[in-house]
C-alpha cells in the first residue's frame, strides 16, 4: 500500500511538471527589473501553488525567457543567475516597454518614504527620456533632502562630541547613509550647523534639461534654499 502511494505521488509530481511546461511561450530574452517586491516570488512552476524558491527585492534584475498563463494571470519564466531560474508574476517586474513606463510611474507616485525613493531611482535609470522624468526627479530630490534631515539628527545623537577628525568626516562616514548612496544619493555637509543636505543633483537636472516644465520653478526654489542652508551659520 505504501509503495502504491509513493508511486502515485511520483506520477502526480511528474504530471504537474509536464503540465507546467506545456504551452509555455518562449520569448527573446528581455531584461527586466523587480518593481513590486510584494509579488516578487520565484516559484518552480507557473501559478500560485508552485514551490517557493526565493523572494526578490525591489531593483533586482532578471531576464525574461518565457511566459505562461496560470491562475488567471501571466507568469514569466525568468533567469536570475546562471544556476537560478523560475516563475514570477508578470506584474512584479517592468521592462522598458511604454506600458511599463506608465505603470512604474503610477506606482512611484503612490509610494512613500524609502520605497518611493527606490522606485524613483529605478524609473530614472530605466526611462531617461520619459515625459515624466522632471516630476520623478523632483520627487527624488525632495525625498533625499527629507532623508538628510532625519539622518543629521540620528548621526549627531550617535556621534556626540566625536573628536580626532573633522566632524564632517564623521557625518559623511555615518553608516545610515549607506543605503541612500547605493541609490545614487550624494550628501553634503554644513560644518557650522553640523547638518547633512542633499547635493541637489536632481533639481539641477530639472533646471537644465526641463526649464519649461512645471517642476522647474520648484526645483529652482529648492536650489536657492540649499544654497542658503549651506551658508547658514550658528549665531553666538
């Protein structure tokens, strides 16, 4: 009886694998990026009931090599490394297609905090000539400056009366900056106020590349504010 049960289980497993491979549409390899980690589950078969192999973080690159409808949605066969591949829900990733550009823009607008900053960086990297670029640049810059304010408070609390090196060195080496630097955020320091500020690169790009956009006046204001902040001193 036990032998029969084992044999039946093996046959069902083989049947499941064969069914998953049937009607798989091969596609020319296309690079894609994970934009929604809530859906970014890699499974061994297309569908929600396949074995979970791993989860991918936002920003992880994959290569799409096939697709198959299952459970009412489309699953993509992707390769992650030379030895790792599996199936992921279509909505978890974006390519450079126009539809994905609009989808990623809407997603970015709807997020907040560090998630929004990550999404904005992905958008800017994938769609350098997008009509939405100036707006996303403004979002990116504002989030970076907001982060600088929080990081300044955190760093000053931890560093206290650090001595032995210029204080700006302690600020710029603060570990809390690491994940922002990975997204291309550059910080500068006002030594007098002991405060970090965003360098303003995104705002500068708006003013230079998109002077007629709705974002340009706002970007110009932020650059003026940054300049004043960097000149600020502490009253005796």
